[in-house]
């Protein structure tokens, strides 16, 4: 049969980028595509121990159903991490999620009717656009510069967008650009959300992966009106496979997100929550993160040095103070998707994510996202050098 899908499926379809990235997964290709942490840095022995102990929890508790909002102890531990990071809260303010990704889906489903407008950075996280799509939003986009979303432009956008419901932002080491929202703009963004009575969805999976400079306050910590939904995640600071994320938000928002979560998946895996909680009991997460920061800082440096040495001089890349990505801007007219398909993959044997899919409205083809966390420094040098040769040859064939 030819199934007749609901209207909300209109925007839910595979992206062209998926096929290209699948090609990049071939072992002979050096891929800077995925947003993967470095598997060599996973605390495997410690995780093995906590999973082994979790499964033996008296009464089989870790193998049983658990409260849908999350294990109370884990909620408290997350609240303690948030509080230590300058965003005071208690376990009651925390909803455990199946990764931060679930928070994107639940927030949109809770707040956005078809045609309502989600305001995003331009470019923004592709996975958020995928999560939002089933809520059938329209988008209004705000350009970025080295200080993140340009809040003077945000003011203009909001003035002409009466159906705006929510501002979505990745303020720390944004995916895909690596750029961080400045302090002044954090204040400006909150002031604008207050003036226009909007929800702010603050997505912070990279927040603790900072290489230099002082941490900036979360938007949630600047929120005096209960309008920020803060999303956090253990994916980048521990392991993605745990699928542990969380939301911190005002009670009315959190309760409704919790109802949608029950509908979606009943609860996050009890075994994974128990293991995560034991890990946080036994180990100082932030000292593990200090090791990640040092390793990823070296990889960032390796990538920026290699790009400067090997790429044509007019290609601009961001210099992120943290996170996993840098963002390249090629000359106008350069098509990073076509170049990946025709040259980078078949000839240079290198993959990246072409930038076009990160733009909600008008894709700009002359960008690409490069991940520096997943590969070794040697691979970074080899891959960037090969890509540089291909870029030079492409210009001066
Ligand atoms: N938000 C952003 C900006 C991300 O980059 C990612 C992961 N790539 C997520 C959310 C989802 O993370 P999680 O694994 O916690 O679902």
C-alpha cells in the first residue's frame, strides 16, 4: 500500500546530507564529519564497574521501571552540578531526559503549533531542526558573528515576527560554528525574551568543554521570569551511549515536558540512570572533564595549525574556545556539498559536513563544519593536508 501520512510528516524526511555522511563512514576515509567525542578517552573501566554494580542493585531496582522524571538521586546530582556551575537549582527542578535531543523534541511539541515561529541562530544545530520538524514550525533566523547571535538583529526579527514562540540557542561553543555568545548578548537576549514574552531554549552539551577563557553565566542563571528551558547532557562529558540528558525549567514547563516524556518513552533507562548516578557518586566528573578539555584543546590547535598551513589563505575558520567544531567559510560561489561529493570523498578521502543543511531557511553553500575531537592529531594533519592539496588543485587546476 501507499501509506497516507499525517500532515505533521510533511517535513519529516531523510536529508540528502545523510547519504554523503554515510560515505564518509568508510574506514579508508578520514572523517571530520560526525560530532563524536574521542572514544579513546571514554572511562571504560569505570563504566564497566558501575554497570556491573548497578545491575546487582538489591531487589533488582536498576532493572525495574523507575519514576518517569528520573531517579531522584540522579536528579539531585545533576542539580548539584548545575549549582556548582552557577545555576542554582534542586532535584525537583531537573527532568532527566533521553539525551538533550529529547528535550528539543519535547519543548517544540509542548510550545509550537503548526506555523508558530522558532527563532534560531543562522546557522544552527541540524539535529534541532530535525527534532522541531514534527511540530511544523516556521523559522526566523538571526545572523551570527564572533560573539554569537547578533542580538540587535534579534530585536529586529522579533519586532516583525508576532508568531514567535521560542528562541533556540546553543550559547556555548555552538554546533556548528564553535562560537560562544558573549556576556553582553546573553543579557540582551534575556531582556528581549522578557519584552516579547518568549521561551528561551538553551542547549548546552559543550558547555564544560572549555579550553580557555572564563565560563560565562548560563542563560538560565540570568532568567528572572522562569522563561528559560535549560538543556544539559552527559553525552560529551561522559559517553553518548548513556543517553542521559536533562532539562532545568520552571515547574509549570517541566511538568508538561514530563507528561510528554511519559507519552514518548515512559522513562529513561533505569540501568543507565543508575550507572550514571553511581559514576557521579564515585568519581569527580569535572576532573574527568579536565582531561577531555586538555586533549580536545590540543586537537583544536592541531586542526587550526594544519588549516592555516594547508588551506588556501582566503578560507576563514572560527577559533573556538571550546567544544568540538570549527566552521569554515569558503569564497562566495564555492559549493562545499559538490566539492565533498566530487573531490573531497573520492580524491582526498576526507569527509566534513557541508554547511548548507545547518541553515533553516536559505542554505549558504560556501561553508563546512569540521569536527576535531574524534580523530587523532596524526589523522588531523594527514586529512587536512590532503584536503588542502585538493582545494588548491581545485582553484588552480
Ligand atoms: N544539542 C546539540 C547542540 C548537540 O550538538 C547535540 C549532540 N550532537 C545534542 C543537542 C544532542 O545531544 P544528546 O546526545 O544529549 O542527545
